C-alpha cells in the first residue's frame, strides 16, 4: 500500500477504569498505539450501505493491519475529534490493511 493516502496520525485508545480521589470508579481512555491513517467521511450510497446495521456510521478509516483493534476501542484524531469503532474489516483477509467503520462522537 502506498503511504501517500495515509496522511493522518490517529491514536487507538482503550477504555480503562481507575479510581478518583474519593475512591469511586472513574472511566478514562488510554492510548494503546498510534498509526497513520486515511479518513473518509461517508456520503450518499456509501453511507446508506455502511449504516444498514448501525445508523450512526459516519466515517471509514483505513490503517495498515494492526492486530487487536476491536469495537471496544475508539479513535482519537487530532486533539478534539473522537470516533467510536463500529466494525473492523480485514480487507481481503490478507492482513495488509483494515477498514474501520466508525461514528464520530459529537
């Protein structure tokens, strides 16, 4: 895969539970890895096809193959944009790259 389209730096984050000062459980997100990615907003027929099972899929994110990415993770893009992962597709089952169907958290 050419590196040119993979021009956005993203972080794959995993949920973690810690305790706050009062000893109560508090949820937080920790960065598990960083990767270069291509990010496309879905529109038109792509959006309708991608959102048949999930009504909120808004973007497709392509990364080089990384094992361990699941819908339990989320994507951080820049300093203020976050995406929940709806599904991870190993394109052609060749372990070369993955398409991540995601919904932006507003």
